C-alpha cells in the first residue's frame, strides 16, 4: 500500500518521497537541522551482482555459512527464507500468518530472531529447521535486528537502538544515534560489521555507519545509482533496504525491496573512484 511521507531531513538531505515501506503512518520525527560539519560521505564500487526475487519485499537480510537468509514483509506475503546466493533460489521457506508483517532478522547462536512490524511480537526459530522455538513481546514497532555477539540490537524506526539480552529479550541499553548532535531517525535494516553498526535510512539511498560506543554516525555511504534508473522505475520496485555481511571473506551485500538484483559492494572514498 502506498503512502505519502513527509520526509526525512538530515545533513543536507531533504525531500518528499512516496513509498510502500510500511503499512500505516511512520513514527513522528523531530527532523534534524543541517549539520555544520557533517560526517564524511563515501561511495561504493560494485564487485558482483546476483539475482534477487522481485516479489521479495526485503525487510531483513543475513549472510550465514555461504547462504542468504531473508525476511520478507507485507501482510499476507511475509516469510522467512534461506536462499542460494549465486542464483537467488529459495532453498527453505516458512510463511508467516497473514496478520503479521515480517521485519528484521538476525542469526544468533543457532537461532533466527525475527521481528514483526506493528503486532509487537517477535519469533524465534531453529536455524537449521526453521522450527518455531518461541516468541517474545515488545513495545512499539519492530523494524530491524542485528547483534554484536553479546546482545541483539533492535531498531523501531526512531533514532534509538535498543540492546536486548538474548536470554530474557529485555532491553539492557538504549543507544541514541546522532550526527554532529542532530538526531538520525528512521533507522531501518541493520548489520554489525567490524565492530560498528550499519543502518539503512528508510526512503533514502544512504547507509549510516554508527559507533556503538557513542551512537554517533562516523560515516555515510551514498548508494545513489546502485540500481539503474530504468530498473528503479519498474512497477513494484521500492526503496533500498537490506545489508548482509560475510565476515569470513569480508564481503558486504546490499539490496532493496522488490529489487531484481543483490549487489556485493566495496566502500570507497569519493576521490578514490
């Protein structure tokens, strides 16, 4: 379902955008002002391109043991999938009940944790079998998940990241994300890479790299043009969303909602291209 978004304004970015990212109105924001000394903005280099299911409304993306795990959103279409990277073939899948809008996922100690958007419930699955092991309740919306090896890290669409104890799934710490003192909101799909948190900013082509010790953005990654204009204009293609990391081979993968491609990228300084 499409809706108008009175948009995100941070750093030098401000615009009116239209998207079907979520059902219902987004959280109210206090739009940050223009920062006088914003964090540096890097660009990207495409290393490889892989097929991606154009019906997959990507809400969560993980790379584990040579394969991709993807959480698909939208009521009546939500699922959890294990996929072959090279072909995009779905190797394993479990559908969510139509009342649930699937959201972010993270893999932690043999389990997959999955959020839902506005139903305040998270699911816990066995990593190998996708058997449902349990659920938990949380307040507010569920947008994205990652983990730092100790705690789960959850976004709810605000500028705050909640750290959850993986045993009790209660909040043990809240991190406020800022850049030069200004709030960075609508933190979406998350990934923990080399001790830092990477976050899609919903409705933009930017990823924020966040220092988990301070909550400060120390780098922006501008992915403008990653998907060609012709491909972005096709019916159903939506916003950038989805970050996965292959720690063993130091590879970063990104995609978007209903995008036809998944990209392996390297982050580059703009003057190094």
